């Protein structure tokens, strides 16, 4: 790394860019001029030079010069977010303060206070996502606070992660999985909440490509196969609409693009249908150019429904009632004369910009430097509301609740005065009460929905008008925790439950101390912890809580303590042993995981060896699946499919135990797999299935579970297969049986 002197200006004056760097700078400046309202070329050039100078001779995992990463992040800020030149400069320098000798004071001196604060904000939240399982919720709060202070900070972080995901193939497999899982579980939901749908979709597709490459490649291949037919259908569908819109002097653009790959995969999973039966693979978007206004969207809707029949239940008016992130559009699904369903979205150019770029577009549409759009103000209010909520003890709980509120669908309900409130789908009257005010939620005793008295637990639906009836005292109920979905309500109820548990535990401790005092028994807290472990309690607090709640008899505790004291010692159990050292785990694995006999199905970290391993029952991996290994505390390896939910949890919580595993060639073992078969319930169907499996496909079956309802057959077949190709061959063959509607791998 080049040494950066205290006088940066002088050093930058004499620093010469090489040919590649000059080309990159020209491309960045051209992009800025095309996308931004104002461009300070001199300042961007100076930042570009400092980026190259401070990261000189540093390489990325791919082997390319490191400076290319911040340059690509800056291009995303300019080309995708279209914010301003200050955010482009901050993106160029986002790693300098953290990774090089350059200081914040130096950046302020050369680039001004705004750029310095942006760099400082990005530096402060670095690692927040990665450490959320081990640090307190306050760490995650830094990120939330940064969002409320200057949304550009988190946009730079998004751009940084997006480029890292685009270039993730250079990393080792286990690091790819950790980063992809983290991105899917936090970055993508955050992007969704910010209305950054273009970024969210790319995040999901890039993660999906890493986590489940086989399914990703399958859908990509299917989309390519159908591309010509899809384009021809779109052209035929839109021809009469285009002609009529032109006759009515509309200025418009039409886009017909396939939905992103991960969303198609999710539809296949949720609907339990093969690719061929997912009909809404694409959406047609009609964008009205200026000076068209929102009322013109309704005129376009009228033209479309004159030609095609709309499905009433699939109509959504997000123009009159925008989503919480500011998204506006008319959505309708229509049916062609051939019976095919087509989703159509209608919006203005400004609406489309906001739909693609979310809060970044709101920032761009601000009225002057001091003004702000209503949507951006609404978002900042939401962030502040989260900050004002009671904070849970564990960051994991905070992130879990926060994530729920990021990714859920929304409902729209009204106060008695007609004020609109947006809540996550599944919200109850309790959530609504806390949305109005924390004090209303705490004192709620009943609710009226559409004028009728209902329980507070009742779930709400879009269009409901809700009135909360309150009492004079706090009326919180610990059981409500199962009936609420908003972070604000959950956090307050958790706080209430914890306070209640602490009070009960304190009562339990007092009962013990009275009993011990009466029997003249003295014992240290350390020894009492050992006794608690004998009774299978995690700690004394848990034990005292059960005593206070009347679940555990204090006499039983007294009896054991007295007995152990009479022996002059307190016995320990396995929980008191020295914690296992992670390095010891690795050494034990290397030395002992070599004794499994003749099984040679697995390569561990690239070499064929007799590793002691087993296959996870939660996902039943078979050769051909992408897999990962997890080292248990006894040194064995548990093999999971890389798209397994349990594997994702392990990657998040114990990434140091993850190792690279892959399948060896020419495996002769048989593996357990399962398929789901759905079809018409006819006589002889089960016999036909078993006949083909045993005779035609030479496949042994372990079990079959069948249910029949309404003339439909639904069966789960557990079978022995040699690899993924064998399983796919079975699925393809069973699909050809008369009456079979769908055959899929069963998870």
C-alpha cells in the first residue's frame, strides 16, 4: 500500500493515472454527466486519484487491482441510484479511512464536511450485518440511525455489497455461502423496505445462484428456451393496445420482461408446480412519459380492459394508496381469448423511477436542498419509530423482528377519523393500537372493527376501520406475543414478559433464601449454579423462576444442597466442563475423522479420505446436489444441501465450523430421496407407479404415504437413488403416467 502523506493535495497533483485508470475515470465521469444534475469533475477526479493512490498495489481475491472495487461502487451510485456527486465521491473513498492511512480529517480538508460524514457513516456500519448474532442490538442501531440521518450512507453500503455479490465467484465456497445467506436475509429485505426493487431482485438472484446453483441454472435454461415464444406473445398481446394508445395521443413506453429468477423459483415452491405450469412468468409494464399524470393511468387501464377481461381479485390500486416505501402503480391481471393470464402494470415515468430506485428516487425528487418528499419523510418517521421502541437484549431478536417488518406484505386500515395506517399483513388490533401510540397499546382493553366489538387478537384486513378502547391501567398480556407482527408491539411485549419473569424469579430467590436461612445452609452462587445444572437448568435465574412460578419445589433444591453439603462437596455435571476450544475441534476433526471404512462418496476440502460423516435428515443430500459440511463437537461431519434452511442457520451462527465438501466420482452407494406425486385418484395408479419404479427404473422404494381427497391423489414416495440425475430421470418418467399432474422432489 502506498504511503499517503499529510499533504494529500500536493501528492495528488503529482500522481499520474495509468492507461486503465484513465479509461475507468473517463467512464465514471461520462456516467455522472448522463445521470446527475450537477457534476464537480475536479473533485471526482481528485477522489478517483486518492482511491488509486491509497489502494495502490493491493489486490482483490480475484487478482484484479483493489481500486476497481470502489470505482464500481461509485458507478452504481451514479448509474443506478442517480443521487449526487457527493455520494459518488464518498463511494470512491468508502474503504480509505478503514483500510488505509488516510484519516477522516484529511477527507474533510480536501472534499468537505458532507463527504467526510458520508465516509464516516459507512465506516461505522461496516461489520454491523456480519456481527449481528454476537453483539448487542445497539450495534445494529448504528445502521438504523445512519439511515435516518442520511440515507446516502446505506445506499453506499448497498452498492458496496452489490458489487461484492457480482464478483463473489472468486471467494472460497464456504465464504460465498456465508455472504450470500447474509445478503438474502438482511440486505434484500432492507432493499425491499427502501423500495429498491431493482437492487432487491438482483440481490436475490445473485444469492440464489450461490445457494442453489442447480435450480438457478434450470430456470435460466427454461427462460432461454421460451424467450422467442414469450417475445412473440408480448408483441401480439400489446399490438391492439399500442394502436389505440397512439390514436389517443398517449406518449408511452412498453416493457415486457420476465420476472426475476428467484421469484419464479419461489412460485414453483409455494404452488408446488413445475416451471411449465407457472404462467405469470413475466409482467407487461406501460410507462407514461411526461406530462402525463396519475389520472391518465386510469385511462390506460380502461383501454386495456376494453380489449381483455380483467380478474377483479387481481386488481391493485397502489396509486391512490401507495405502499409504505412510496411505491405507486396500477396492477391488473387480464385473461386473453386463449385463456392465458397476463399481469399488466401502469405507471408514470416518475412512479417507475421510484418503483425501481425507491428512496434514492425520493432523494432525487426533493424540492431543493432543504425540502423533502412526503415519502422520504414518511420513511424517516418509520425509522425513528423503530428507534423509539423498547430494545430487546439480543441483537438476533431485534434483527428478526426488524426483518419481519421489512419484508411483509402490507394492509391498509383506517382510524375512526379516516386516517390511513399501513401495517404488515397479519397484523392484529394490538398491532394497530401500538401503531397509534405505545400508551394506547399498553392500555388497550377491547377493539371495534367496522363498528363491531371484536377481541384484541383479531387479525385485520385492508379497508377495516379500527377503534381501540382503552382503560386507565396498563393491560398488557404476555400471551399477546403470538398475536402481533410489528416490531414495536413485539419489543414492548418482550420487555413486559422479561420484567414479569424477573419479578417471579426474584420471588423464587426469596423463597430459597428463607428456606436456606431456616435450615442454616450457606452456599456460594457458583456452587448454586452447579446444582442448577444438576436439575438441567441453564442458570440459577431459570431455576428461581420455576420456583417462583410453583413449577419446581424449593424443597427438592434444599434436599439436594443439604445432601451435597453433608458430603463436603458440590458435584459437577457435563455443563461445568471446560468449554471446547474451536482450534481443538479442527485438530480433533483432522486426526479422528479418517475412520469410516470403505465409503468414498465425499471429497473433503478437495481430497478423498475416509472422513467420518453422515447426511443431514433435514435435506437428504444426494450426489449432484451442492453441499456443505459442518464439523460437530465430536469431530464428525454432517453434510447438508447448500440451500437447506438449517445450513443457512449454521453458516450464520458457526461459520468457522463450515468446511468445503464435494462429491467424489463414480459413487456406487445408494441415497435416500423423496418425491411428491399429485394426480387424479384412479384405480391402479399406485400399482402403475410402483411397477415403473421397480421394473422399468430398477429403483427400490422404502415407503409410500398416500392421501386422497376430492378425487385427487397426493403421495410422498421415499426411494433409493444413485444421484441427482437418477432422481430427475424418475421424476420425468413418472410425469408420463396417465392421470399424473405434477411430480416434484419432496423437501
